């Protein structure tokens, strides 16, 4: 790669942000509002005792991971790099599932801490479907999303390897073009809607968990209204581009 190519790449990243803010400003504000709500929901764990008098300050690093990687992921959504978005977000989703396991049983926190000394116990508690918890609503669905992220965005399996391959040819030669950005607006919007809906589901699940622990009020009506707006847009996108169905159902948990 030459210097000019590298500079042009980062210029495109910057230009894409401007395009996104122009075309999807309402979605940008939706993301900011959801993130603000998420952080307010989790705020009591650092200082307050729950309804049973217990502290949950040990969950703070995992909430921070969730918030940080949600931001990292969205950074790539606005850059029109949707596939990198899910890779960047993946640790945050796993941290969210771990929260549910810790709330289920504090013993799981000790297993997590000693994962290098006892890999067997760690695997039994935190690998695959073992990450599903009773405390976190829809944790089974979130775990399925995590599994799909592992399969589709973490390893160079056939789907990963050939997904972004574009072959260009002329009269004398043929070459494979490297894609750094989403190659269609419908593909980008499918990932955008999925990301926002999954975030909305995470906020809803967080709200339910904190209500159970601390007795904090819920705002289900707001969550449901946003989910319905995203679903309406998703159904329209699906009607014109059927290939978006799997993205929105499997990654965004959108009901289609």
C-alpha cells in the first residue's frame, strides 16, 4: 500500500461520517439517546446497595466494556464499515452476558477470575450456551447473536473470506478488489437498523435487570415505540432487498 492510498482511505472514513450525519442524523441522535439511557440505568451499581442490601460495584468494569464497545462499533457504522462494527462490538456483548452470569451466582465471578488456573470450570460456566443466564432477559437470544458474530466476523471461514470479494476484469487481466467500505446503501442500512435494534434490546434487558435489583422504574413504552419504528423501516428494506432479512433477524433481533 502506498502512502497516498493510506491517506485516501482515512479521508474516506472522515467523509463517510459527514455523509452519515447528513443522511441518518435522526439515527445518530437515537444512538446517543440510547447510550445516555443505558448509562443512567446502570449508574446505581457503583454506589448504591440493591433491595437486598448487596453491592454490585464489581459489575462496573463490564458495563464500561459494554459502553465502550458499543461506541467502537457505532464508529464503524457511521464510517460505512458495518462488518468491522460487529467485530468491534463483540467483546461488549460478551461482557453483557457475563453480567447476567455474575448476578445469577457470585461464584461465577470467582470462576471467571481463576479462568487460567481452572479452564475446565471456566469453560463449563462461560463457553457457548453456558453464557445464558436467568437474571438477564433474552440472554439466550443475545448468546445466539454472540455465536453468529464469532462465526461471521471473527474467523476467515469461507463466508468471511469470500463475502467482500469483488473481481474486476478488463480485456487483458483480472484482479480481486479489496473492499474497505459497505458496497451498497441497503447493506449499510440493514446493519444500521440491526445495531440500533440490538442496542434497544440491550437497554430494555438492562432496565429489567436493574429494576429487579434496585427497584428502579421501567419505561417499556419508549422501548416498544422505538422497536416498532425500526421494524417498520426494516420491513420496507426487506421488501426491496430480500438479502437483508438474515442480517436484521439474526444480528438485530428484529421481528420480521
